């Protein structure tokens, strides 16, 4: 029986083939293959895709983080505020990433030390971080305008490939090395699969989970920095809903909700599939709520299929 990643990859390829054929048949009505549309996709996919990488690593350990959308926004504000205060851009970016790591560590420590569900912990931190963003922003937007050379690192292009997408590919490779080629990654899968067994064989499961929480916060903060560098401004509400869509990407990509199973390739394909469908709906001028319907339907369908396949494989 095929793994979930094989199913989602096959679906993605089939949809790509259909979109390409329709674009070739109706190039003026359906501009899927236009340079402008492809460029927009390469800029849009990494924002949520990078967040999903962190969320996926955490889900593999059996935990969730509902605060990543708020961390994404806060990191953008911190980078802009520190830079506007006159500090070098590296200091500003470093402060933003540090904020993400600190929030992730706090989430992890509260979850493992107090033994409460991560949903509850991170829901609380989500609200706290949102409050901090409103306090910092006073419900207004903030600008981030570094030099052209620095901005090119986040917004430029190499051989026609947009810089944000290059970041997404590079971070996906690093995540793959971490999860599938390192001792820590092996421990993450073991902790997510059966924490008691992992602890019994000498794995520091609490430390592994705290590291995973820190990586989720770091990924969200980095996505926030890349986003504000590309757009130039941040608003208090821009990260709302990203946490649920990141979880949806991971589930669509074949990650188990109860931890212990998943691949970086699944997260990567899931992010591309989600934005490809959104792009198609926009090109067809479909109402915006169609995307929510699709995400909800494919999320439930993916969970049903993955659960069914897990039960079949365990027999």
C-alpha cells in the first residue's frame, strides 16, 4: 500500500498536468503558465511553507503550536522596530528570530513541565502574543525598508527563481537532514510514536519536545522576517489563521495527528498544492470562500485516508 506522501504527490502531479494543459489550450483566459503568475506563486508559497516546516517537525513529536501565526506577526514587528531604532539589519533580524525561539521554548517548557496539552498552552500564548503585537503596533502598520542589497537576500531572484522560494527549498533540505539523517530527528520520531518507550530507552523526551517547539517558533519568526522584507510593511492581523493552515498543510502532506510519522517532502508538496489550488481559484475568479471549503474538505479527507491506511498497516 502506498504511503500518504505518495498519494498527495500523485494528486499534485495530476492537478499540475491538468492546469498546464488548460493553460496551453486557453493561454489568454487561464494564465497559469505566465511568468507573472509563476513568480507570484514562488513568492507566496514560502510564507506558509516555512511555518509548516516548523509545525510539521513539532507534530512529529506529537505536539501542536497554535501560536505560530502570532509569532510570525510579532517577529515582523520586532525586526521593523529594532531596525527603525537605528540598529543594523542583522541585529534587527537576529532579535526577531530570538523572539521566536524564546516563545517556542516557553511553550515547550510549560507543556512538558506542567503536563498540559500543547493545544491549551499555545492557544494561551497565541492570545498573549497577539496582545503584545497590538500593544507594540497600537493597531497600526509598521514599515521595514532595508538597503537594496539586504532586501535582495529576501526578495531578489536567482536564475529566475525567487529568493523566498530558494529559502523554502534550502530550509526544507535542512529539515530533511534533521529529521531523516540525524540522531535528534530519529529521537523526534520515537518520541512522537511512543513517548513512554522512548523515555524507557534513555531518550530525553522532554528536551526533544522543547527543541521542537523552539524550531517551530524559529520557523514562524523567519517566515515573518522574509514576509516583511518582501512586502515592506506588517499589520497586526496579517498572521491570523496561519497556524491552522500550517497544520492543514502538514495533514495534507501525510503527517499523523498523533505524531511519529511524516516527511519533509510531504510538507513541501502540501504547501505547493494548497497554494496551487488557491492560485487556480483566483485565476478562475472564484469567490474567496471556495478556498476555505477546499482546505476544510481536503483536510478532513486526508485525516480519514491517513487513519484508514494506518489501521490497515497495523493489521
